[in-house]
C-alpha cells in the first residue's frame, strides 16, 4: 500500500463536484481521494451496520469537540450526519 499523501482534499470542492451540497463527498470526490491517497473510501451506509455505527460514534465526538458546528444546522458535520441518518 502506498504511503498516505498530504493535501488530498486540496482543490476538492462543491463547485468541481467533489463535495456534495448535502454534506459529505460525491462518488467523484471519493474516487479522487482514493486515487491520491490509496485509501478505500466508501459511500455512506444509512441502512445500518457496523460502518454506520462507527461513523455515528466518531461524528458524535466531533459534535462535542466543535460546538459551533454542532449548533449550526447547515454545517458540513450536521449535513453528513443527516445523510448517514445518525
């Protein structure tokens, strides 16, 4: 497995189709990050399962760490949690 590269998100935004307005990454964004870093990002799993449980637990920690984002219903954190149905 290749070493992780820094700056994988650089140049990845809503305008070029990498990030979704609903929160999270689009399929194009996941492909781009995977190609740059060698990671294996997958689409959200709102139906349930271990990945959903793990993501919801991690993002709950982010909500505690960043109370300003937790209060804003339009923050990327809140949008992603909605998309995952946390």
